[in-house]
């Protein structure tokens, strides 16, 4: 019977297995920074303004626990032309998926410059999917120690020594005053915070103030030679103020109470000023129309001055007229007449509602007066007579028809109530018909006033 050989009995196989194990170990150790193979990870990226000398392979931590590493760092160019760094993070599946409002901070790991990434998961219900990105506005970085120490160059150190020496001389023997200053310092800082908030408000336009001060300084540079007399005059002014120091001291003593009153008054005036600002905004469209309105008022004034010059005569005539009207109103007959006007107007009003629009639109009274002359233009030696045409229905006149003729009340102008002016403007076809001939609605001809006729009121 043949004996089976074992692996330990073959030196070649043992050597090959050992070499294979060593190669696998080397490959795994070389690729350790990119993660172990066959292990799923949660890969995301983050955009940071400055990578702060990060290197690949540094830890990514959440609450101090390592949950992954930085797998890549690459510079990117944004749409605005500014460069930023894009970090590729390879995280454990145990932290997937992070909330959308997760923040990232680059923090120092030691004083010698080592760093790590700290993630602070947010509370958003939306999450960052695999391959997602933490936006740049949600990333930050701590200040490195070398940046702080780098500020203290030779010039700064020399300046600090000078300040410390001068401050030591200034504080010598003033411990009580320093303690009093420290006691009021919190209140001063609170008020300073309010002042700084006002200064930092965009509406304060501090940048505009600085630019204006720079422009004023540039404007003063050519006049430096003239500033000597000005400063001497200022010295005289300050000397005069020094002579009035007791009065100035009283003013300064009363200033806090005055400022307190002004502060209380400003609190009461704030709603008024707010309403005044709202009123000014509402009046702004009206003020835009002021130039045109003023020009129109000027034209009215120019035309009205001659009229006003004749106003005294009109006033005297109007006074006489009003007195006569007053006497007439005191008569019984006037009261009776006014009483009767009410029923007359009630009867006349429906008629006027029909007649007035027709007259205003078609001017029928003038058309009647114009045509009346042709109606009475024919006559003989005995005088003129009216020309008319009798349209008779023979069957109706002779009693041959028991029912009214359908044309007995025929309306020759059916469109007169529809906005046209047919009556008086009709065209006559000889031997054919009267009334509108067709060809569209008829309108009154426009007439112009004779030359030299003054323009009437509008």
C-alpha cells in the first residue's frame, strides 16, 4: 500500500505558501490607507476652503470615535474662479447615512501639526447619500498653533515690549482707579456691543464713511501748507475753552441727565418717526409728480391772474345778484314754484334721460333747425308752405282690412337707439326709398368754429 505525502514533507510547497502569504500581507498593508478589500464603506466628500495641510489617511471621528479616514484630497476650481479643496471620506457603514445638516471641522491632533476630521451629525430628516457632498458653508477649521506664533515676529515683539513698559508706568500708583474702571467695564462692554452692532449693520455704511474720510484726507493733502494757521487758530479756540472750564464742567455734569432725557424722548419718538418714515414712503409717488403739478399750477396762475383782476367787478355784481335772489326766495310765490318743481322734475326726468343722450350724441336739435329751412323753402306768391309726404295704407284707409296694417307703425330708423345718428343724416335714393340706405352707421359731420373764435371752456 502506498503512503500519502503531507504538505510539511514538501519544502517547495511550504516555501510557495510562505511567499504567497507574505505577498498578500504586503498588498493589504500597502492598500490599508484605501481601506481593506471586500469591506463595504460609506463614501462621501466634503468641500473645504482650506485643507490646512491635511494628508490622506488621517482619522475621521464622531464624538471622539474613529469612524473612517480621509481617502483623497484634490484641489477644485469653483464657478466664481476661487479654488477650494475636495476631501474624499471613506466611512464605516455603521454611520451611514449622515443627516443633511452634518458639519465638518478640521481640528489639531497634537501641537506638532497632526490633524483629524471631526464630524458633528445634525438633526435633519434628509440624509447625505453615498457619493454625496458636505457643502463648504458647513465646514470649518481650527486655528493652528503655528499661525498664532507666526504673528509674533520681531517687530510685533518689539511693539509688545514697548506697550507693556508704557502701560506699567501708566498703571503705577493707580490701583484704585483701575479697580473702579474694572467695576464699570461690564456695562461699558454691553453698550460697546450695541455700538458695534450698529456700526456693523450694512445700513450704517461704515465702508462708505471710511471711503469718504479717505477722500477728505486726499483733498486735504494739497492744503497742508495752509493748515498751520488753522491749527494756530484752533489753539486760540482751545485756550478760550480752557478759560471757560468751570462752565464746561457744569455742562458735562448735566450731560448724563440730558442724555437720559433724550433717550427717554427718543423711545417715545420712535413710533412717531416710524410712522413718519412710512408716510414719507407713501408720499414718494406724489413727490415724483410735484414738478409736473407745479408746472400746471404755474400755467393756471398765469391764466388766472387776468381773471382775478376782474374778480372785484364780478364780486359786486354777484353781491347784487345774491341780494335779488334772496328777495325772490322770501316771496311766497317762489316757495310755491319750488314746491311744484319736484313733481315736474319727476315727470321730466325720464324724458331727459332719453332725450339728453340722443341730443349729446347726435345733436338732433341742430339737425332739426338745419332741415327746417328746406322744409319751408318752397312756396308761391302767397308765401311758403310745409313740404311733406303722406304715406297712406290704402287697405287700412278704405276699410278693406280688419286688422291693422303691419306697416302702420313702421320705424324708418331702427338703428337710432343703437348709438348711430341716422335721423337727419339719411341719404335719399330718388324714386326708391327714405331712411338709411346702408353702408355702415351714419354720424354727424364734425364742424369747426369760424376763424378767430375764442376757445371755449373744456
